[in-house]
């Protein structure tokens, strides 16, 4: 059997028609298949490869940590330098109230941990999220996912979950003294880059403060420069009670985290002791990679030219086939008449050397979320391929 046949036979499948793209190399903003064909990557691992694939400084940090140690002890028991240094760097670039980091293996696990934190801190039952929100596929994260199509097959899920309309002032009244926490994406990702109003997000923040509910911001896709700010909430002038990170956090390695005030995090230390625990969360190699990637992001000023790249894309992609398009930093959604049209365009792009896909809750919208290091020349070439695909389909 060839690799594709083995993939279909032995790898658990998540859809009836996977891309089955056999990649052999990734570098910067480029992917290479088994035949040596080159592709410009407009997916970036779903906003994972913000500093590009295999950035030399990230690779160097991984190799250095490999020579020191891998997993040595369950999370939180040993002092592991990559964890400590990365937590320090993260909190140095966050509001002072966000000063304690709990590292996990993934964004979904960070969502789970923050749910437990909110329930324990507030001693309240209700959790609020928003329609068309995506927070992961584990049981708790799935419970707050904002689409019944994805939830229904796995019921019963967590009780006392309320889904509100995103960017609706009327919905804010549903936040009460029963509410333990409100999960909010500062920009809805899988709905197709939906940016709410500043006034609305500020009103949610105020209502949470008024009711004593924790505001938990899911920045798994928006963090690390994607929106043109280091953190998405910087564009709205608010501070969450809990910040959830993932994807780009690990620089290409698996890593998640939830960050809160140390006074809140102490609830995990007793009654019961080990109130939240993970074996591999904050793996030293993942933390070393993430630390190096964040330093690259900051030291090479990658965020400074995000708006310029966004504007360049916006000037190049308009086409009669596009019904609407939305953007927030180096993150665009192009909406077509149907998924069928979108899929034809995506397939044509891939065949021509441009890797892209669609959004979970907006399948008729094409995703553009390349590594933040993408060059002007690569943007122009990607737009040429995309426009050609739209002309043909």
C-alpha cells in the first residue's frame, strides 16, 4: 500500500472526503508535497504557524531542549525552565491582573480548565457562550460550541449552558448572578471572521463585572498578532478575567494555556489538592518552541506590518464571484454563493499551488490566514492564483 492508502486504512478519519494531502516538507510560508510541488500556505495550520513553518530560531530551541530533557514529571511538580521562562514572557506582555499561567496540551484542554476554574471561583452553575462560537471538541468545549448540528449527536452534554446572540446588546441582559462565566471570542473565528462592535464587547465586560461573572476570552485563533494586535482584546480596550490561548502558542508544537490572576488560580491547590492536573501539559519542548516563536514575533516586529499586508490583500482579492468579504488583520473570509462554488475554487487553488480551505460554521466562505511572515511577493502570487480560480469557477 502507498502512504495515502495506509492513511485511509489506519488513521481515524474525521470526514468522508479528507484532503489526503501528502506533505513531505514545510518551510516559512511554503508547503511541499510528495512529488516536490510547492504550495503557498494560506491556512497556516489554522493560525498555528504565525511565525512560519520551522522558523530557524524555533528549530534551534527545540534541538537545544531535546539535548536537555523531555518529559520528567507530571505538570506543576518540577521547576522546568522552558515553562517558567515562557510564563514570564507571556505575563510580561499582558495586563498585570493576568499573571498566572496554566499550561495544557491544547486549546480545548485550556477551555476545559478555565470552565472548572470559573465554577470553583464563583460557585455558580451557569455558563454562557455565543451562537456560532467554536471552542473545541472535548465534552465541555463541545457543550459551549455555538451550533446544535455539531452538538446534537453527543448529547447529553453539560447542563446549564446558555447560548446567546453574538454582538447583540439585548442578549447581555441574560448575564446574571447565576452566571459563573461568559466565554467569548473577541473575533468569531469559524463563523468566518466576525468582528463585533467595540461598544458591545465593552458592555459584556461591564455586565460581567457587575454580576461577578468571569469573562473568559478565547484567543486561541486571535492571539499572537493575527488581528494586527498582540492580543485580540487589545483592539477593544478591555481586559478579561481569564485568557485562553492555543494554536500559535506552541510555535508549531502542541500547547495550550489559560491565564488568570494568581488569586483565582489558587483554588486548584486545595479542597481538593491537585484540583486540575495534566501529565504532558506544558511539555518542555513545546514551551521551548513557543518561547522562541513569541520572541521572534516580538523581536522581528512581525505585527507592525500586518495592516499593510491586510490592505494589500483587500486591494487584490475583490472579484465579482465574492458576495461579501470580512477581514481582521492578516485574516480574511471570502464568501461565495454556496459551498459548492467555494469548494471548486479551493480545489482549483490547491491544484495550482495555493493551499486554503473553508470555515466550520461558514462553509461557503474561503479562509485566508497565512503565516504572518508572508511576503509581498507571495501575497501577490496568492491573489493571482485565487483570482484565476474565481474566473474559472
